[in-house]
C-alpha cells in the first residue's frame, strides 16, 4: 500500500509540475484569474454597494448564493455530527459523582438520592483531573475580550478584514476555550445544547429569510436592493445593510455550529465533562 | 539554464502547493491510521487554499479593502492593479470554515469506528470485518 501510494503521489505530482509550466507567473497582474471578473469587483464594488471591503461585498452580495449554501453545509455538518454521536443516556443516572469545590471532597450520590443543598458542588466524572488555577483564571479574564473582538469582527466586516465567518469562529472559539480551560459542563451551563441546535438553524434562516424577503418585495432572491423601502435607505446603502444582515446570520450559524460540533466530539456525544 | 532556474525560483508558490498536496495524497492512501488519513486530508485542503490565495497575488498591490473609503459615496476611480484579486480570498474564506466543519464530521465518524472496532488502524478493522 505504501509503494502504491508513493507511486500515485509521485505520478500525480509529476503531472502537476508539468502543468505548472503553463500557469501564469507568480504575482503577475495580467494573469487570467485577475483579468476577467475581478477588475469589475475591485472597481465597481464601492459604487454599487458602498462597502470598502471587497471580499465582504463579493462574499455576501455578488456570490450570495454560494455563501448561503456554504452556511448550509456548515449547518448540515453540525447536524451530521450530532446524529452520528449523540447518545441519549438514561434520564435517571445511576450513580453520580460530585466534588465539593472548597474542601475537595468527592461525594457519591446513589440513584434517587439528593445532593445536600449547597452551591459549591461540581458534577464530575470518574476520570476527573484538577484544572490549573492559572489557566482557569487567565481564560476567564480573556474570554470577554475575545467575544468583544468577535463581535467587532462581525460588525466591522464592511471596513476592515472580517465578517460573519471569521467573527463567528472567534465567538465559537471563546466558548470552546471555556470548555477546554474549565470543563464541558461549565460551557454547557452558559450555552445549552438546545440553544446550539436552534441558533445554528436560525443563523441559516436569517440568511435564507433575507433572500426570501427580497423575493417577496419583488426582486430576485438575495437582491438586497429590494430592502431599500423597508430600511428607509437608497438602493446602494440597502445592499450594504443587506450584507450586514446576512453576515450576522452567518456569524450566528458558524458560532453555534462550532460549539455544537466541539461539544459532541469532545465528549463522544455523552455531554459529560469533555476533554 | 539561468532561464530555467529563474522560472523555477519565481514560481515557488506552485512547487510548495504541489509538495503539500502530494504529502496529503500520500497520507490519505498509504497511512494505516484513520486519524492520520484525516490529517492528510487537511494537508491536501491547505495546499488547495495556498494555491488559490497565491493565484490572487499581484505585484505591488495591497489587500482588497479600498483605502480612505469610510462613509463616502463620491469615491474616485479605483484601479484594479492596486488591489489583489479578491475572488480567491472569498472562495477560500468559506472553504476554511467548511473545512473545519467537515473535519468535525470526519472525526465523528472516526469516533464511531473506534467505538465499534476498538481500533483506528485500518488493517485491524479490515481483519475484524473479514472475520465476521
């Protein structure tokens, strides 16, 4: 198998090297990729959409269909991971372990028994390992700023590098950081599983709904010019605002899909303490 | 001779992408462990991303965000040569996030395989399937 693999890789690589001879030179301004459509995007974007970040405008406006279905792919991946892994365990757990956070005593609760009323108990699993205080504290301090930055990246995607995908990934990573630095239960307390599922569907719905709204208002699907009367702006600014709306939808979908995939993967679908 | 050398050196982006892509392809075909195959798949994907982004580069151009364009409608003429090609960036932007999502699905499948066969080595899994 190794030899077959090596032969295939070397042969394909040789063909690609041969083909690379016909490719345009590195950083050639007159290369075919940079001559047909992209000059139009670069020169007309500010006129047509008043968005300085050309990547954002092309992503959400000119190539809106592509991005909508990419978002759908991400959503489907989240659903696929959920369907593959999630095991619905029995509602009444036989024996649960709790750790008293102040004294470090572990309490075993048998089926049907109640925990002594106290806020200091933390649900743990049999393979519990102590978390580092420095990591916990630093992450707790950093996460709000990471989330603030994620919101900035989504909202400021028109004028600076950013947009829904990037901001959504940053926001999702902040919750995943919480799950890694503490444990998965802490993260699930903040973002429940149902919330993940509902919000990543809502993100896709915001995108598709914006498109459908344009359709209802008499223009093509995802033609944001149709939103001008609703938003009380001219048709150019309507495209800019339409881009912002779908970017928010993308951001919500990406953020919660990332959290959903992570919490399913890290716990093998059991939603225990995770990694 | 100097011509060939300069062509080879000038187009180093293609050689890097081909090398990375073939490393990924080899890993997908030859590696026995499923997680290593997934890593190979990701290296392959990264090679394609590198290829696309390197195609968009233009000499002397800046990032595709128009300068001094905040809140102005009467923006002057924009020259396409001043900004790099935004299209590869758009395509790869979505490809990166979709790549992460598909990586999640691949890992979920690997977890299911591990739960079923208690191993991630391909030959051991095949041996177990033949026994059944």
